[in-house]
C-alpha cells in the first residue's frame, strides 16, 4: 500500500516587533550618549586631581596592603619611614585607606608634612583614614594611578596584595621604557618580597624576558634610613637634570 505524500506548508512566523528585535542589542544611539558622558566624568577626575595636588611637590607615594594591622612591624615601619620623609620636606601620598596607607598618613602628620589620600570608591566602600589633610575621591583606578605617578618623585612599596603589585610593576615598566627618569622604586620587607624576587630572577631573567640591567631598577631593603637616602638621592638627581641647583 502506497503512503500518501504529505504536503509541507512553510510556517510563516508573525513579524517580530521592534522592541523584540532590539532587545539585548546596543545601537549607536544607545552607546554614544553614555560613552560621551563617561569621557566627561573621567576628565572631571583628572581636573579635580590636578587642582587638588598641584602644590604638594615634592612628594613620595607610599603603597602597601590595606589588611596590615595597626601596631604590626610593617605598620610601625611605614609610620617611621613616612615621618622621616615628611621631616625632610616631602609630602606623603597614599591610597587613603587603612593598613599601610593609614600608617603612612599618620607618619606624615607626625613629621609635619602634607598628608594626601587618593581614595578609590569601591562596591564594599573603603573609608578614608583619619590622618589625611587633602582627600581626593576617584571612581577610576587609572585616573588615580596617574596622580600617584605625576606628583611623586619616588615610590616606596610595603607588603601588600594585587593593588600594591599593580602599582609597583607599572612604575617599573615606566622606568624601564624611559618614560620617567631618576625615579627610585623601593620595596620594603626583604622576607616578604623574597619569593617574588626569586621567581623574577629565575623565570623572567632566566628566560631573558628582562635584562640584567632591569634588576637594578628597584631596591629592596628593611632599613628606613636607606629608604630616605634613596629618595633624597633620586630627587637630587632629578633637580640637577632639570637644571635646578637647589638640593635637599
């Protein structure tokens, strides 16, 4: 018995409505206004930073973990270093939060120097510490990082996490590529940085990802006096290169 052939009728779908077609898509009409206003927000952060910080030089940016506890050895040493630098006439710039940042701002106050906090607005809200004279708020990490670099003549890096490493390696990259000169980068805490330095030497240097000279772009120490000496020397060289005979 022969089977009857079934006629296939194509199914005609109803025309998709405009809202349904555009759902989940972004057109240029959606993108342009939002992105344009973002540009203005970014510009506003730069303008506020420049206006707030243009009188603080010479300054030193000090980095370190927000989870470092008050009274710990790293905390006490950060207070000591920033206090000594403040007495030498340097303003102290930090991320404005707790831990090492708080210690450095406290040391700046004790040393009679300007105490600067560049606070970042985070979803879990990082509250500024109470030892800050000049506080600037940022929504964008990259705008904040420009301020750390633009107004500092040196970086002092205490033990910390991802953010601390980010700042340290960005500075190393800028020095390595000759974007900035006579800029000391000082890592404080030999024991803490030992494993990282071992890896850098074995893997990065060993596989020729960096050169021997790149290992001289930073100093590792536990001595607050050496930190201050390195900062002063770097600043003196910067003044001489710029044709300024005044030295500290």
